């Protein structure tokens, strides 16, 4: 992981300016048009794209646990998780589900001379502890295997809606060389990570991840 200065994750709210309106004699509050303008200016809640929602629903049903569908992802990645990943510029995804129902969605787009966009989503139903991975080193011709946390080197937190996620910058396995945010929901651990690879910088990847966190949609398993 490239060295980077610690970034501030506290998002300062902008202080709105109070705009004085003309007061009608004997009247107060909003007019009908004011109320309509306020309602129309409210941002729409993110939604899992209709073209791909069934795929994320199928995964939630398969593991019998909620999954997070991203309403936004960095271009040219899409929410299509049925097309197998390729490295010729077409992109795609690989979905893996383990016996314990934990899952990995690995989405990648790569093109020689242009760069790479690689995003991973993970979920660990019924588990909140960070999993352990094996760090393998060759020492004097001997292979030394050491258990280490799969996510480490905490770098602060960010709040996105009801998600409070912790940033980790030293990660293992498919998340190596990625920035990773982890959070907990209803007794389960979830993560999203993105590879820091040229032409993307640490700051650009972090901004992508925060935007994804703010656009995650919880897809519940079908109880029917």
C-alpha cells in the first residue's frame, strides 16, 4: 500500500444562510408554492438499479441474509454481477459464497495502458469480528505462515446515513493494496474496498468509497 498522509474523515456541514422573506400582514409560514419547492428539492433516496436488482436479490436469498447493492459505482464498473470478470477491457464480476454464507463480490475492469478499477464487496452473516488471514513469508528457504487480521491499520471512521464505517489501509487476500471500509449491521460485518492503482490516487479511491457508502441500498432476503 502506498504511503499516504492521514486524511480527515470528518465532514463539516455547511451552515445555511437565513434568507429573510417579505412578511404578509397577518400571515406567516410557507405558501403552497414554497412547500412544493421544498418537497421537490429533497434528494431522492438511492435505489438498486432496476436492471440488476434481481441479481442482488438472488444473492440475498441464497445466503438468507441482507446484502448491500451500490446505487453508484466508479465507471466503467456496473452493478451487473452475472458477467464473469475479464481483463480485456470488458470488465465483469466474480461472486463467491462460502459454506458459512460469507460472500465476496469482486468487480474489475482492466485495460493495458489505461489502468484498472477493482471493487470488492464482502459480507459475513452472523459474524462481527474481523476474520483472520494467513501471511506467508519465505525466510532462509523456509515458508513461515502467520495468522493476521484480514483488515488492519485503522485510519479513522466515516458516517454515511446509518452506516458508521472504519477505514483500513493494510488488507489481505483479494483486498490487498486496497483501501477498505468495514461496518456492522444487525449482527453482521460488511466491507467495501477499492484498489489503489494508477491512474487512481489514495485520495481519489477514498472519495469513490465514501460515495459508494452514501449510495448503498440494503436488499433483504425474500421471506416468501
